[in-house]
C-alpha cells in the first residue's frame, strides 16, 4: 500500500472521527494500563504504596 493512495482514500471518505480507530486506540490504551497495573502489583515493594493510595 502506497502512502499517496492512502491519503487519497482518506480525502475521499473524509470522516470527521474514525470511530473504529478510536475504539481500537482506547481498548489498546486500557489494556496497556491494566498490564502496567498488574506488573506493578507483582512487585512486592509497590503493593504497600498502592494500598496506601487505594484507601
């Protein structure tokens, strides 16, 4: 796929917001956040800090 072709296709469609893309980006962001939280929780020295802020 060439970049110029992609650009022309976007110009032809011209949607203000790509809802599907947004949903994918949000779900990917959420997964990354959850993964980070899980990794942090797996470290023992982070657990007391998290517990302090959760209260």
